[in-house]
């Protein structure tokens, strides 16, 4: 048992050393990447700014990324704002110009930094309470699902396919025919370019494992911050990259797997 405990402690220590990153910026600012994940799968990060008055008080800030994530997910309204305030009160943090902040006198303990990181993580998961006000959000998924149902395709929803490097990569829909068509639906997305970068790797990994798998990315051009560069990149990384409104081309892409 002692050997197992020692192994667990050693592996946890190695994990922290690998995933905790601190870098110093201008003016003594410290940039921190903490070993926790936000709702969207990206690592929790924040900054520590030294006070200017020499009183040893530091300002912790998430640099505005958390509330921006929630905003991009379509969260808003008085009820949602109450959820955010309740969570901020729970962790004793404030909001300043879209940032989550906390003032701490040094020396501060690792536990205090851990709590601030957990606050960022916890608030990011409020995205699940978002009730988008934009009538276009969700329509791409609904239309695609209706299309495949009407065409009578055999579909596995929220299904994972193996990659060459990763054991499982989950897609929104996997359409079965003579070959498989792995489908990912992009609607409103925070940090869209980074999400496309991540999916570029996943799609390549699936194709490296089985080149016969077709990849289809569907997006809603009316919801999200789509640019010409993002659309060009999406076209490059997938076999088919189409707006949900282009049902003719979507049917053609699916027909190739039948």
C-alpha cells in the first residue's frame, strides 16, 4: 500500500510540474496556467498584477476570458446575471469591466490560488445555464438532424471514433453507410479560431487511423463570429465544410457515404 501511495504522490507531483506554467510579463505581471479545465476544454489561466502603492496587495484577474466565454455562448439576462453574482459571492471574487478579480495581500498561499482557479472553472460551467436569445442558435443542429431523419440514414449521436493518437474523438453525429461520415456542428463558439485549430488535429487524427472516414463540418453563418479566414480554414481541414443552409451539398456529402 505504501508503494501505491508513493506512486500516486509521485504521479500527481509530475502532473503538476507538467501542467502548471508561470511566466513573468511586463511590470512584474505573472501569467499563470493552472491545471484545471474550463467548460470549453481550455486550461484555466489568470494573471497576478503587483500593486503600485507598495502595500504588497496583488490583483488576481482572469483577463476577462470567463465572462466573454459566457457571453459568446449566448448567456444573458437578469436571471443569468443572478447566477453569476451568486457564484462570485460564493468564491468572494468581484467583477470589474468584464473581468473576474480578487485582491490578495502577499504572501498568498497555494490554496488561495487554487480557489481563484476553481472560481474561474466553476463560473465557466454556468454556460450550461445559458438560454440563448438569438433565434438562430441551435437551428443548424435541428435542421441537420431533421435532414438525416428524413433521408433515413442510420446515425449514432454523440458517438466517438478512434484516432491514431487519441483513443476516442467524439462527434455530434456519425452517419453510417458504405463508409462512415463523422459530423461536427459548429454554432456559437467562444475563441472560434482556437476551436477550429483543435478540430483540425482531431479530424486529421481520425483520418490517420482510417482514411475511409469522411469528415463533415456544418456551421451557422448567422450565429458566431465567422470570418473569411475561419471559413477558408474550415474548408481546408474537413472533407466537407458547409453552412447548414446548403442542404443540397450536405445531402451530396452524405450520399457519398451511402
